[in-house]
């Protein structure tokens, strides 16, 4: 029997989000306030206008959404104060959707003086931040958020794939140095079609003997999703794969992922917005659950793409006829593959279980 639940019930259940980009979850009000403070011109003057602007970019092309839309937001996240504020509000966003644990990712490079997004703020004479300063600013905001909203988070530092390999190594070295500031993992993000995962194998190798978890965006877009997923697993030794859209078609990869207890962070609503899938059922989540793959459902870029994690679950449940049993399993998979020590994973699983048994 399927126990169906509505959106309000999904919202009330405790949730875990393992794949959430900081720059993809800045609310329109904050974007407007930061733009005013920094005297940066935006294409709209109020929150409704800004939402419309993002909706229009989404409907036009993914490329434009990423370069123009995300570019505008990232340009505002170029000082420690602004980064901390966005990170603090990210924890508020998690709390409002009843997310009890979130792993928040961002590419430190885009917030340094070397990035093309740097230099738009009114005080453009300030030196850009170093990788460690970027991570420290985000960590400060998340910690303040934890105190005020009671939600625990972990930081995932992304290597943006277009960088040269040496630069990727430097980012990962900074991430490892910042473990005490809450870094729990590294990720490989951005243009998968042009830059295959092996480009950054040195950076990933640097973490093989560390406490840092490894996740890789693979199988999201481009001509080589199978090869990229396999490389992420076998060369980058990914603990988790992000997106993995065509995974269900490849039984050998399913076996590899299941046998190595690799987590699969799927983001169905994001895949629909970007147009990489036409329907949620294409992801074959039910098959992956049946095959005992540790698949989870995550948000990716909720505010900019226009949904919440609860929306994502609720729509998935409706389209794929999932009930509470499947949702509980997806959440326990997230708890089990979180970049936490065993006691942290266990405590998340207990909180999830308690909610489903009450
Ligand atoms: Zn992502």
C-alpha cells in the first residue's frame, strides 16, 4: 500500500540536503539589498521583478541562466561580509524547509580576486580574498546560522572544472587546511561537457588520505556521461556522484556504485529546469532504490531555480507514485552517505526514523 503525503506533510518531515549550491540559493530580497549596498545595477527593482527575470532566463537557455543569472548573484558575493550574510541566510532557508542537515557547496575560486566576477563592488580597491578567506567567511555565516536556527551544516568546496589542474590542487589544499572550519568534502563542478573529470585527478588524489569526502558532478550533461561517471568512481574515487542522470541505464555502474556504497545525489527539479530530463521518472529512482543504490534526492539551486526541497520531494512522489516508505528510504540514504563521522550519520538516521514512526 502506498501512503501518499501532501506538500504540507512533506514540509513537516525532517529532511537532509546533500547537494545545494550557496550561489543557487540566494533569495531575491537579499540580491536586491546587496545590489543596493554595492551600487550594482540589476535588471529589476523588486523581488517580483527579479523572480520574473530568473524565470525568463530559465525559459530561454540554461547557458544564459548560468552565465548571466548566476554571474549577477556571484558578483555580489565578493566580500567576506556579503558571503557571510548569504551563508547565514542559507541556514535560515534550510530551517524554513525543515532541513535538519545540509551540505553547502560553492566554488571558492569565484569569490577570489582572480575571478571574472570580482571587482564589481563599490569598494573595488580592496584586494580579493584568498581561498581560505572565502571558506572562512562562509564558515562564519553558517556557524552564526547554526546558533540562531539550530541547523547543522557542512561545507563542500568545489573545484570549477575549467581551471588548470594546478589551481584545482590549490583549492583542495585550502579545503583540507579548513577542515576545522567545517569543510567536510570537495566537489568537481561546472562545465562537464568540455572538461572531463580526469583533468583534476591530482586535486582529488590529494584527499585520498584525508578525512575529506569526495563528490563529483558526473552524468549531468555532455556527450560522455557514462565515461565521466566511471572516471569519477575509478580515478577520482568519488564517495558520491552528483546528478548521475542516466545511471539507471547502466547495470555495470549500478553494481559498482552499490558494491562500493557510493552515494548518488540526484536533483530531479534542477534537471527539469535545465532541460536535461523531460520527466522525473527518467531518473529511474525506483529502480535504483530496488537495486539498493544509496540514492538521495536533493535541491541543487532552489531559490534561483524557483522551488524548495519539499516541493522537489512532493512532485517526485506524485509523478512516480512514491509514498512515505520511499521518502524515508531516500532520507536514510542521505543520512548514510553524508560526509559525517559514523555517530553523526547515526544520529541523523535516528531523527529521520523517529519522524516516520511518530
Ligand atoms: Zn550541482
